[in-house]
C-alpha cells in the first residue's frame, strides 16, 4: 500500500483550546436544549464525571462571568465561534538541572 501524496488542501486537525469562544447546546430538564455562550476554560472532573468548564459571556446579563460546568454526557452540540491558538508547551528549564546528569 502506497501512502497518499500530501496535499496542500488538507485542513488542520480540530483542537478545542482554552480561551476559544463557543456556543454549547446541552440537555436540560425542559423540552428545549439549554444554550450557553462563552469562553471554553477546560475540562473538569467532578465525582468521576468529566464536564466542560464554560465562562459565560454577556448574552444573559446576570450570568456574565459565571462558570458553567456541562457534563459531557449532556452535550448535544458545540459550535466553535472563535478558536484560540494553542499555547506553546511550557517545559522546565533544563539548564538548572544540567549538573545532575553528566
């Protein structure tokens, strides 16, 4: 099997990064989905269940700045409105421990 030639039209993989502006539709106790708009802050584990942490924007004034945890099993859809660039991986300064391994 021969590898496919690399094409310049290949789209980069999708990565949900902290700081991205998103719109999330999730299940609620009502007949309609709960729509949350805000900034993705990361994943949180509560009692063994993973949730999206979303800092709500000013779509609803009294909720601005509130952190909403949305369990992954309640997630219906997630729209990435403005993707944040991933931060460069921060590594420890290797010069501080250079004398240890010689």
